[in-house]
C-alpha cells in the first residue's frame, strides 16, 4: 500500500510518496523546480541530493531538477525561430552560453496526486504565459512522478497553449549513486555516439563511436561531461550502474517521441554520476537536432525511469 504526505522543507512544502514499509520513498519540492530531495528504492538511497533548504536554494549543481524549455547549452543564448531572433540571458559565464533554460527553479503547482495499493503519483504543473521577451511562447509543462515497488517512472510533457508553434526541449538532471565511492561503480552503456564539441561545449557537427562502457567497466578516474546520441531509434534503452552487489537500471524511451540523447557528468566531488535524459542535442534551438516543434494546441510527452533490484 502506498501513501502521500506533505512536510516542511524550510519555507517549502515537500511531498513524500512512500509505501507503508518505508522501503520505497520519493520526496520532492514542487515549488522549486520539482526538485527531488530523496529517492529510496528497496531501502537504498539512489540519488545524491540537496540536504538542506539553503543548499537547494543555492542550486549549484542543478541536482535532480527539471530542464526546459531546453536542456544543456544554447550557444551565446541566441537563436532564431520562424524568422525572429531571440537571446536568453547568458548564465554559464565560462562558456558564454545559456544553460538549462528557465525551468530549474520554477514554482510548480501540484495538479493531481493519487495513492493506491500499487503506486503513488504526484503530477506537477507549470503554466507559462509567454512573458519573457526571449521566449514569448505560452505553454503548459507537466511532470508526473510515479513511485512503485523498486521503481520510479517520470513522464514529462509540454502542451502549446499559444497561437503559434514553439521550439522545445526537455530533460532531467539526476545524480545517481549506490555509494559515495564513484570510482568503484561499474557503468554499462547501450550503443551510442559521443557528440563532438568545441571549447565552449557547443557541437561541432562531428560524432564519434563510443565504446568505453559498451561492456560493464569500472568508472575509476574517468571524467565525463559529454552528450551521447543513442543509436537505438525506438523502444527504450537501459544504462546500468552497479556497485558491489547493488544494481541500478536507468531507462529512457527513445526515438522522436522519447529521449534520443543522454548527457553523462562526473561532478568534481565524484560521489555520483549524472545521467541526464534529453529530448534534443546540445544547442538544439540552433542546430535543430532533436528539437521539438510543438504546434498550437499540441501536446508532446516522453518517459524515463529507474529500477533497483533487491
């Protein structure tokens, strides 16, 4: 049996989804980008999270928050859409780019919740009115988090509530871990190509076959901050992370109605691995790779999740 409760997290209200044994728990803060501050599957914490409201407010690493209307980087913050030029504020100063859109800290409302014998679900919603001059396209964005025994599933969706087509990309920024010892985690990736980037982390147009983790391999001292195009074009792919006798299976739907890209990042503190599903490539507002064109009244959705064995 699953249940949903609320509790204070500093000035915020956190939603706690759990089963009655406490072995499976999800805690998130809808009013701060639906930031996930705890995820436990079969009694094991599997995310590196913000521990305090102050740490979350600083949001240094964008831990476990939603990314939209684009994930990753936008070159110099600039793009053109249907003949009109726009410019996002540059918030990644070292590369002179815009990073992760404007969804990471948006106040979302809880549009619905449900707890049954088999699962608990919270659906978070953000209605955007198009007020920003650099993105004047109204939309409704929703994230449905569904917790089951040993598993979390997340559906992200966008609905165009304006009169004209809009450009869109979305993703999540989770930091997975099975212990604080990232070096001794093993990683297994599906067939993929690494996106070639320049010094500003913008794609060069080149792709490279990537086989470093095509078989399970110890992460060791490997440094990752790379985007990968997944070769599988339909269904779902899995990325497997193991440590000792623990195994975590992250998955995402792929293809045009899924997440055909994934970003992997080893943060400097090296206690976790970011596995970031993305519907589009880096700088998709300019190169168009994976960019979703959402027509007026249209809704687009994609799903990812994570499972953990006992």
